[in-house]
C-alpha cells in the first residue's frame, strides 16, 4: 500500500516524512509563524530574515547557523499549506501557554525588525495571538516588552 502512495506522489511521501521527522514540528511551526508575520506587510526583508534566524537560535538554543534547516523546512511547508492554523495548532498542542508567550515575543521582534508597525502586521499579530491561545493582555504585554527592549518609544499611529 505504501508503495502505491509513494508511486502516486512520485516518492514524495517518503522524502517528506524523513525530512520532517528530523526537526520537531513545533520548531518548524514557530519558524513558519515568524516567516508568515515577516510577510504580513507583503515584503520579507533581509532584516526580518536575519532576525528570524537569530530569534530561533536563541529560543531553541541552537548554534550559530543552526536555524537555517528549520527555516528552510518552514518555508517549504508554508508554500504547501494554505492556512496558518496548521502551524499554530502544532504549537498549542505541544507547548503549554506560558511557553507560547516567548513565541509571541518573537513575533513582535520580527514585526519591529524595521522599527515600525504596519497596519497589516498588527492585524496578523492579533490573529496569531488568538491562534496561540493567548489573551489580549498577553498580546499587549509582549508588544510593550519588545518595544522597550528595542528602544522604540514612539507611538505607532495610535497602536
């Protein structure tokens, strides 16, 4: 039966399952959310890519350059999946709420990689916060914390 599926999908099933099994799903899911928010303003900048890699390395305690495989896999999966719920549900099923808060902080770090907040980024951040099972106060607390860490004191057009 497996050979029939493999033949139908051109052997893809076996390659994908080997690749995905080498990286924990929640790591790929976190990277996918960061890449998704980086594209929320329709432009994924070099700053946002660099910030994403650095954040993943720090959060998952990876060596320098260790996030590249995770980012590559997340990029591949983002191209294949049509909804972000797939990724957020992997995180909520794996991590308790208090361990999801740093992921929201990473989301804000990617948003503020260019030191400004675009309207669509804010909207997507609110959506991701809800999908991660965080309440509005946690969203705001993480936003304020990241802005302070980055030294961003000016208001974002009322946001």
